[in-house]
């Protein structure tokens, strides 16, 4: 009885470990679907980029966007 229980637990453990593979969920040939513009948060990416530039120029001390330069708007 204990030998069959041990064998069953080893088999269940191996089955659970099989789920820990390193294979990515998204294959390399499927990644262009994730780069679709419909997946973006902004409605207009050009306007969002412009507003991001304006915020970087006005809030130079913030630096969260990784921009460089001072508050004058120059890079």
C-alpha cells in the first residue's frame, strides 16, 4: 500500500513539474500581434508622444520618463 502511494505521489510530482517549463507562452512568430497599435493605452500615440515631451520639458526634476535636459525644452 505504501509503495503504491509513494509511486503515485512521485508520478503526481513529475506531472506538476512538467508545468514549470521555460517554453514561452507567446512564440516568436506570434509577437507581432502584441505590437498591434490597438493594444496601446493611448488613443492617439502621436499626440501622447508630444504631450510626454511637453511634460518632460516642464517637469525636468521629475525624470520618470528617462528624459534628459533642463526645463527649457531643449534636449
